[in-house]
């Protein structure tokens, strides 16, 4: 699949992966169509040096903000975010992608600030395979970060894949949504 522009499932934001060597937003549909029970990250983008697995949650969008008490530090949410990394590795491998992997969680929620995202990063970090790979010849994961959309767009590595609102379309056209 060629690199492109992908619209997140709420149809409000898009990520432009047109500069990627390879990218996809089809992990979910491919896993579902194959009948697997695997979880999936939202986007994967490859550069000359890395594979980026990107998970995105935005509790400031009305349909996701139904629960104003969204807390990404809840154990079930943290576990789910970690599981999405592990399960998305299978997808990368079946596409014969063997570059170092960086996992990024883009999260927006009402109480989120830099300190809250750093705390969330620390909590999820402990569930990722950093300790397992210590002293081993190969790495499963190179790095993990939790960022806001603004931080993503300002980051020297990630900004090559800008995240932005979906342009408004004329009446009669619908925004593309994930299947």
C-alpha cells in the first residue's frame, strides 16, 4: 500500500504520511478480516531509519468525550495501549519490516498537560519490553513517547507526518471513516 493521508476513526483529524517510505492505517481492518483477536495501533509509518507505530486517542472530540472522566492512566486503558504495541509488531513483521521500532501515543484529553503526559508515559513504559531487552543483542522497541497533537507536530522526527484537522468538505460529501 502506498504512503498517504489517513483520517482517524472520528473523521476529525488526519495524519499525512505521504513522506513515508511505507505506511498504513489498515491494521484494524486486516486483523478483523483475518478473524484475529489482536489489538491494533491506528497508524504505522516507515522512514529510512525507523518504523513508527502510532496510537491516537482524543477525548476532546465530542463522540469520544461522552465520558468527561476519561483517564488514560486507568489500568485497563494503559494495558490496552501496551497491548496495541505488542500486537502491532506482528503486522510489521508480516510485511517484512525489520527496522528499529518507535511507539508514540498521541493523546488529547481535558486534563492533559505536559506533566500528565510524562506520568502516563512512565506508567505505560513499564508495560513495554524495555527491561526484557536490556543486555540482549536485539531490541524489540527503540523508544516510546506520549505527546499531544501540538507536540507531535513540533517534534523533529514526527513533524514529517503532520497531524491536522480534516479540511471541511462541501455539503453532500462525507468524511472518510475507518471501516
